[in-house]
């Protein structure tokens, strides 16, 4: 099993920045990729960004150029730097780690973009 601890959410004005962190513990040796998803009220959970152990990244079109995902393998931590935030980025953000065919989700952290 893998345990995930997320942090960094909060309230920010449009155009502002936030940095999310997700630290993994437990069976971390088997982790292949880590990533962030989000779910806005009344909408399905969607991919934001993922990163593999080797550093290959994938971004949703809606966040390209504004969000950056990074990973510290030594700390088993994945980060999401979010810049130029928009109201439509408001959602609960979830960390996810993949271990082969298995995956684990964090508890979620709220990000609210509002003036």
C-alpha cells in the first residue's frame, strides 16, 4: 500500500499562483507514475498532469503553459506549480500514484480561485 499526503491548496485571486505537494510513503518502490487530477462541482474528475519516474510529463490542454508538474524521486514527492490561475481552475485536486496495474488516490485538496 501507498499512503499519500497532499498539501498546498487554498484560496487565491485570479492570476495568482499556488503550489501543491503530494508525499508518498509505504510501498513507494513500486511507483511508476505520479500525477494530479481535479474535480469541479458537478463535473467528472479529469487529468491535470502526470509525470513518470523518468520525467516524462503529460498535461491537459487547459493547463499547458500555466501549470508545471515536477517530481522528487528521493522524497517520493510530486509537485504541481500552478500559475496564472483562473476561476475555472477551482476544484478539488487529487494526487494519484500508479504502481503497475494498481493506483492510489490522495484525499484531495481544495483550490479556489476567486476575487
